[in-house]
């Protein structure tokens, strides 16, 4: 893995992309490679290539939200390559499917207006689970209260429900938007 030099997140296959997200989140490239090649004989073990070490320094991860439905769990994250000015939404769906989608990056970087339509499409795919599970907003700057409140109000009406994660909408909003996120 990571045998060939990459210069864009879009050049990674799904397996490399998923592992790169883990590497950037853990912030320890050497430790990740040690664990990955743990079972390999010494002559097959690899160390991180220099290009990967340099590239990961320009990458950042932001967690947007999680949805916990007991034995079913999902998340949405953004990985940004500041050097190449590209960003991807990276989602794990309740069925363990991992998806990535390139996000448009404006002249002033990522904004809620650019990110929200993509996250909304992911939320739409969750259906009622979004209202029954424990949805947690982790990045209020990219998923602002006004967007999420309007969306959840619409979904509650659509499905004839009055709660989000066992709370009325006001209480849910308070718990997700009053703490510093």
C-alpha cells in the first residue's frame, strides 16, 4: 500500500483513502505502519515513504457528525488537502459502506453553504434512522443550527415524529449547539 507516489486524494483507491483517513486522524504515521505490517516477516515490513510523510503534513480531518443507533453506527468527516486545495466528504453508512465525495472548495475555503448540500444527501439516505438514533453534530461551523433545524423539522413532519433521538427538537438542538463544537 502507498507504493506509488500520490499527489491528490482523488488518486487514491478506496482502501488507500480509508487508511489515509486513519493515519491523519491518529497523527502517527510510523506507529500506523508498524501495526499494519505487524504480521509480516521482517524482510517484508515497510516504513512510510518520504512522499507520504510529507503529504500527510498538509492533510486535515474534521468530524462533522455521528449517528449511533445501537449496533448501527455512521459518521461524516471531511478530509482536506491544503496543499492541493481539495476536500472530500468521507462517510460511513449504517451498512458499513464507505463513500467519498469531492467537495467544491470556494476561494475562502469550505463553507457551510458548500458542505451542507452534500451532507443533506447523506442524511436523506439514513431515512427515519436519523430521527431515532443519537445524532451528534460535531462541527457547528459547517453544519449550522439553522440548516440542521430546518432539515430535522422537515423530516419530523415527513415521518410524523415529534422527537430526535428521544428528545424534543428544542432540547436536541440545545445539546448539540450550546457546547463548543
